[in-house]
C-alpha cells in the first residue's frame, strides 16, 4: 500500500490523485478567513508544519491563488456531524475544510500524518483528497492521576497523542484512596493533606487552579474536552484522610499508599457527607466548561445496596444541580432514577451485564471500556514488566479486533455513546511507563472508535501504523514494539 493512506484512524474516503504534490517551501503560509475565529487552529497548523519541515511557517493573508498556501476554512458540504472534515492536497496547495474548529483540528492531524520527508530535505504531501467523519462522538481516554500523579507537562504529551489519534475526551480520574489531585476552593485541605504522595510512597502532586486552566486550554486547542472524575462513594480514603468529619468517629483516616480497592466508603447518615458532595461537585462544575462530570461509583464493597443508591443519587444531584450531566462506572446501572442522559461506563467484562443492558433500555447512554480490550494498564503479555493482569493480557490485536455494537449481548447499538480506553497507574510511575502502555494500543482503540467498521482490518491497520513508530521515536516517546505490529 502506498504511504499516502497511512492515516490512523482510517478515514472514510481517501482518494490519491496524479496531480503534483504539495511541498513545504520557504514561501509556505497558512491562510485563514479572519472572521471565522480560526486563528488558534491556524497557529497550530503553522507550528506543526514548521516543526515537520524545519522551516518557520507563518499565518498570513497571502493571495489564495499562489502556491504554498495551506488554506483553512469552514464549509458545510461535508459528511454529517460536527467533527467532519476534508483535506485536499495537490498542485502545491492544501485546503483544510470542516464545519467547526474541532473538525479543522482533525484535518490538521490528518495532514500531519500525510507528510513525507523528501530525499533532499524538506517535506511533501502527495496529491490526495481525504473526506472523513467519526463513527462515535465519544472517543475517550481515562487517565488515573491519583495512584501516580501525572504532571502538567507529561499530561500535555498524553493530550497531544490523543489529538494525534482524534480522541476527543480526556477523562481524568482525579481522586482515589491514595490521593486527591485537584485543588478545590471549598475544601482546601484535600490537596494540602492528601496529595503529596503516591502508591508505594512515590512522590505525588496536585493540580492548582492555574494548572487546571492550562490543561483545559491545551486540550481545547487540540479538540479534546475534559471530563473530570471525583470517585465516590468508595475510593475515598484520601478525602477521609483530609477531612475527619467524613468518618463516623470524626478522626482523619490513615494515609493509604497500597493498591487494594473497595475498602473505603462515605457514610450516608453523616450530614458532612452530603455537604461535601455538594461542595466538591459544585466547585468542579464551576471549574469545568464541558457538560459532563464523572462521579465514579465503582467497587464499593463495604456498603449495603440501599446506602450505595442513596449516596450515588446524592452525588448525581450535586452534578445536575449545576446543569451538568452525570457519568459513572457500570455499578450504578441498577440505581433507580438516574438523571436523564446519564452516561454509564462499562468496564468489568467478568460480571453479568443484565443490569447494564436494562439501564440502556431505560435511557442511559453507554460508554464502552471493556477491560479485556481497552484497559491499557493490562500487560501486553505474561512477562511484560509493567501493568496488571486481572482482565487478562491485552496485545495490539486484542485492543483492535472487537466490535462495539455487538460487544454486550442485548445492548441496543444506538445506546452506545462511544468507546473509552483507560490507563490506571498502580504500576506506572513515569511518562515512559505511561506511553509504553499507550503506544501502540491507543491507536488501535482510536480506530475502533473513529473508523467505519467496513474500513477496519488488522493487517491494513498495522501496515498504516508502521510509520507511526518512527514518529514516536522522533518525539522521544517510549513505546512497546509489539510483535503483532510491522514496524519500519
Ligand atoms: C479497576 S475500572 C478499577 C480501578 C483499578 C483498575 C486497575 C474501575 C472502575 N476500577 O480502581 O485501578 O481496575 O486495572
């Protein structure tokens, strides 16, 4: 296959043409219709082309007739959806077209993947027309920053990778038994007392308000929205370490730096619990522009079902009170009266999915994160030095060869909101650890979530992916040279 089509995830339509290519030259400029407020994406484009070619590329108002122009504009004659886009390269020019700025970001990423170095230096794009739109609107990655903290610069690397594979939801698991990672104005003791460390006594950290705004802006510029999670009513030892009032005896819980789950719990009969939920989700709603907040709800092993349901409803009410929608792990599926539009996240492939299917029939939206496919903290194989194994081993093909519409028996396909990978960090301590688990599997999950099922084929995928290994090397990213890939 020609490398013209080495785009991951696979686009809907790729039509190579025999016209002359687009070559980046000293006169290459990015042109944008000023009225459209597309300057940020134009800057992103110029920056990307400049890095790829080793030449400074400016944003300007050059004559559109001249060669060397990369023209960004909003149009409407595209496949359906907010994220659809088109790239037309050839005759020394490129047109990037979309309905929205996010669509243009996808166009830029595709352009970047089409760039090829020229033998004598410089880069070019062979003449081609790409027309594309995603299968699912929710294409996520959940990152556990609680077990091990992920610094803002490291998180930006992860967000950059997400953008590169057209993933559009960064779900941040901000709290757990070990630590609370986001400073909230109503509860300053959370990060003051419960963020300094990580699993095994490793160094921790937290995001200040300024860090948070920086993360949101960086993600927004790459067409990624942020869905933050405060995990309740279990996984709350860090909160109980910071605020003794959340415990029946009023005393702060001990710090916990192990990796067991399921032991900590909020208490429905303590008034402080409900005030806490209202405060923290209120702060989070105020700090988060996106319309979804995640309330956790997983693995509460130390509580009766009635109390669990009351606490989940209390957390959900704190979210909807601020006009946000609720996201929660699959354990909430059988809670009666979930707010309309709640997104229920499927993860544990070992349990009976019946309650979950019933919730979908009752109107819940379903987000698919099957552990045995997209838990990217699972080891690639038995001897892999990093990761866990409870959901099995997840090699590249496992992450790729599954079908969201038929994964769960009886689930109405139209209830599926999308697909979300997850990377839990019990065993992952550094950015190298993190990217080793993400790459190459994140690209596989991205193709499952984005591409038309008729366009998906594992051999074709690994062929297109081959060149991506070189890009990861160039960026200095650690990755797993999966024996199932065909690396250059
Ligand atoms: C299950 S997935 C968990 C997490 C662990 C993860 C490790 C989920 C909702 N809960 O607490 O970190 O397994 O793979």
